[in-house]
C-alpha cells in the first residue's frame, strides 16, 4: 500500500484552490480598462501567489514518482499511469468540444474533435495535462538519473533544466547583452518535477529553510512588482507571468517547504486531519477537469450587477462548490470515476 503524506494532500488542495482563483481573477488583471482599480490591484498581488498552483501539482508528482522504485519499471509504469491520464483526457476533450460547438452553433465533427485532442485540447486549461503526459513519459529515465546522482549532481541537473527557460530570461531583462547559449534541453516545467523531489526528500536545516522562505518572499515581490511597473492604462503585459519563471519557482518552493515543515513539526496534533485531507485530495483532479465549466456556470448565474470584489469572491466560492460537488458524485460511480477522474 502506498504511504500517504498528509502535507502533500494539503498542498494538492491548496494547488487546486490557487488554480481556480487564478482563473477567476485573470480576466480582471488582464483588462486594461480596470487598470488602477482596487480590484485590479487585488488581482495583481494574488497573481504571484496563485500561479504557484500548477508548479505545486508538478512538484508533488515529482516527489512521489522519483522516490518510488516502481517508477523504474518502464512498461509497468506506463501501463499504470498513462491510462489514468489518457482516458479522462479523451472524455473531457469530447465534453468541452461539444459544449463549445453547441454554444457557437457549429456542427459537430469527429475530425475536429480529433484535431483538438491531438493539439493541446479543447479547453485552455488542458495544456497542463498534456505537459504532465510528457513528463510521465520521461519519468522512469529521470528516476535513473537522480538515483545515480548525489544531491550536488541533482542540483546541477536542476540548474541546467532551469537555465534557458527560467534563469536566462531574467539575465536578458537585467543585462545589456542578450544571452542565448542553448535552447531548453527539456521543457522547463520538468524543473518543478525535480524541485519537488529535492525539497521532499532532503532534510533541510533551519538556515536552509529560512533561505527558501526569503526566496519565496523575493519571488513574490519581484513577480508582483515587475508586473506592476510594466502595466499602464495602455496595456498590461505581465512579463513576470512566464509559467516557469524563476519567481514562480521561488514562491512554489517556499510554500512546499512551509507546509511540509508545519506538518512534520505538528504531526501529532494534525493527525485528525489525515482522513479528511485524503478524501478531499482525492477529488482534486476532478475539480481541475470540470472547474472551467463550473466557472462559466457561476458567471452566468451571478451576472454582473454587483460590486466586482463581491462578484469575484462569489464566483470563486460557487465554482469550487460546483466542482467539488460534481467530483464527489462522480467518485461514487465506478464508471464515472474511471472516465472522469
């Protein structure tokens, strides 16, 4: 039986909360007509925190898979892991494709469905699942690499992965000389996968943890401040929203270590939360699949005839409630659980 880590269950729940809030708030943040309003500033400063959601998902997967000896068995690993992604991916692509086609008054086409299925999906949030699919394919080989390397070598590997996608852009923004050197050897999202393994498997001293927390604060301030100073009534470019920007690594890493340390320090007192967190964590992937539909329904139901801060709060609560309710019901029906969760 696979050991459960309550702090990972809490991180998974935090991650989906961050993702939902991000999708609620982003239309306000990117609306230059709302630039300078109180709601815009709220969305700006929550943005740097909520963009840690997807990194946390990848870090959790990285820790669990890269420490598990079963990951080394390539065929068995693929047989177990890939269907869990591919079947729901095919079903949900169909659901979103049909919903979008009916809304737009377009005729349904199996060819168009297949085109979207093979081209990053029929909804904007599916990109994460396609990215995760690619990481699953490389996970057994990455496992062999980290097993054969010490911590120093693992950190060097992480730096190599991060340089072209997360570090080089910062150097090019700050310096007078444009640096190229080399393209990504592997997609930089893989860095989150490695980082989760490193932060979850190592015993971190108080000094190291303090440095990680300071890095998280710095990442938050740089991300928020950088996006703030580049925004204006003429446009909101958000240059620090790069999905694998170094600021997001710093924030996500700090949250991961903070939650892990809190649970390890208060293990006995938090024991009663283990089962509720495990149950809630089991619904998270279903929430990820369905929350965009739930957000559309919440927006249609609530309308716009209320103050924007209240509307955003209600959209968040209603989207989470609808998504969790759907996932809970689906989890009770075996065929739905297999196809949708």
